[in-house]
């Protein structure tokens, strides 16, 4: 396993909001960031699922998961 890297996230907002508008804008920026994080988590879960299936079938690559069954029966 490789050594983990420092991953940074960024969003548009205010470090110290000073008005109602700035607070609302900060909340919108954070909500957008949360959605981006959820999307990345979803993609990672999908990848983990495919890796697990490939391991269960003892395949050498993920590409082998997508070979049509009819070719497998002919060979």
C-alpha cells in the first residue's frame, strides 16, 4: 500500500462571514462541497464493488468483468 497523500478540498466562501448574505453564501459553498464529497465517495464505493467482484471471480483485470457471457460459453 502506498503512503497516503494530503488531499485538499476547496470551495468558494468566506473564512469569517460578517453578514447574513455572507453566511448564506458560505452555507451554499459548503453544501456544494458536501455534494462533491458525496459524489467522490459514491465513485469509490462503485470501484470497490467492481474490485470485489473481480477478486471473487479470480479475474486478472476489471476489464474481464465486462466480457459478454456468450463469449465465455463459446470459449
